[in-house]
C-alpha cells in the first residue's frame, strides 16, 4: 500500500486552482505536453511515505494518528511557479504565502513518527506547494525543450492569481492507488488538530 500524509484543500482553494489551471492551459495550448492534476486530487503533501507492507500498515497508522500538539492554523495560497526554477520544467505549482513554518513543523513531526519504521527524512528541504501539472516533455531535447521552457515561463509571468486562505483543522493519511488513468487518493485516517 502506498501512503502519504497531506492536507485536504477547501472548495475555495479548488476553485482558485481551477481558474489558474484554466488560464495556464489556454496560454500553453498545445505547446507543452503536461499531465494536469484533476481538481479532486489537489492536496498539500505534508510527508510522503511510499510503499508500506500490509503487515506493517496497522502499526504505522497507529503511530501516525497519535494526537498532535499543533493547533489549527491558516494557510494562504498564492503565486505560481515551476520546479526546477531553471532548466527543464517538470512541475507547475501554486505556492504558500502563509502557514509554511507550521506545515514544516508538522512535516518534521511526521518524519519522527515514521523513522522507527525505516523511513529516513528526505535529503531535500521541505517545500509545501499545490501541484497543478507534471510536464511530460521535460526530458526532451533541443529546440522543443527550450521552446517549452520559455512558453511556460512566459505563461507564469503573465498569470494573475488571487490569494485564497484556508484554516487547517486536520491532517489526513491517504492511500494512493496508481492506475493508467493516474493516481486515486483515498483518506485512511483524519487526525484533528487540538483547539487551544
């Protein structure tokens, strides 16, 4: 079973993301080969875990769903970018302009909870974002790659998004099932944040 810990986003966030995706798709048209994330799949990943053996899932879920000390907090999503910021584009995203320190604390807490199960912290720093698309032609070569990167950078430069705020009151442990049509995410556990 593939699992990760994430934040379910609100309908307001989904609507804003849908508007951004629509604007980007119109600008990019057929010039970029991208796989767009379905609106219902949008989430903020707090801690990706990966494959968990069936005989270990109950113990892992037990560790993940222990009470948290983080209180409900606000996040604000605004602004778009790409990974990596230079070179061949691979991911388009909406960023966070508020709430990142608290999300980072949650990430570190779940790092501690999964470490006894053999899941070491990632080498790269935590970067909370809402993934909008994965670029398929990022490994292309020559003029097509250069043109695709420039087209994406121009689209991002002309994009106008509006901030949207959401109160985070829980984190969710998801199961991720892969299929030819893309991943499907199902909540396994919801962990409420304690009120002060």
